């Protein structure tokens, strides 16, 4: 969505995105587990418009260090900063943010006279296109999978959606039939410039499959 080339190449090369971020932020190849965890927190924190104070609380560093992390992240991945600023500006002008499928989230709080409400609106504006698009994509995958299962008159059923995961009640004799269906429909629900890779697990219950 941000057309950030370094991260696009990392996804295409199937690199661990949090390790890649850590390498860029810390400017070194060998990354510790702590540094990866910190980079992961920054990756997800940016999506939610997290403040330096919020990030400092999450990864147990000083607000000053957290502020430095965020600034370094935006310097390293300038496309992300441009994207976020553009999303906020558009939302301020139109009153809403949009997903990739043009589904709108209206944000009246952006016009609030209360500073904290306006800032919350900005965070929602940044988050809505990303989380909202993810929700759109998985719902489309669910519709296409359900359609395919019904057309083939299969007994296996889609049970649950949990964020970016789907849980199926699969008949054992249908496993090898439904696996490619599920994988294909989830990976092709929306064509992006990065692959939507899907991993699968199988078990007698969700804990085993997870």
C-alpha cells in the first residue's frame, strides 16, 4: 500500500520481515532476538499510529529511545511515512479513510475540538486502510472457498475466522481435495505486488493444527 521498495523486496524474497526491519534500523546483519522483538513492535506500532511513549512502554525502553526508533524507521522506510501522512491528510479533507476496496470508515473525531480525540482519529485513519483491507481480503477468500466447497458438494466446512486465519472442520477423506482450494483462494483473494503466502496446519483439534 505504501510502495516501500525495501520491504516489498523482502516479502518477495520470503525474508523474515521483522529481522529485515531490525537490520535496517540497527544497521547491521546479525540481529539478536531482543532486537527482532523491538523491530516487530515498531512494525506493528507504526500501523496503529503508536506514540513513542506507547512504544517505550511495550518494549521497555525510554520514550527518548522509542522516539529515536520511530524516526529511524521512517528515515529507513520513507514510503511508509509518505503513505501515513497522505492517508491522514485525505481523511482530514474527506472525513473518512478507505480500504483497498473503497470501503469507508468515517472519522468525525478528526474535527473534534479535543486534541486527544483528534489524535485518536488520526491513528484510526492510519489503521483503517490496513486493517480494513485485511478484513476485506479474508472475507472475499471465505466467500470463494465456501462457494467452491458447495459446488463440489464437499462435507468439509469453514468454521471460524480469527483475524487472518481460517479454521475448517475437514473430513479426512477430503483433506487432499480442500487443501489446494483453501490455499489458492486465500492467496488469490486480492492480487498484490507482494505474495499473500498461506501456511496450513492439520490436527484433531485447533491446538494441534495451530
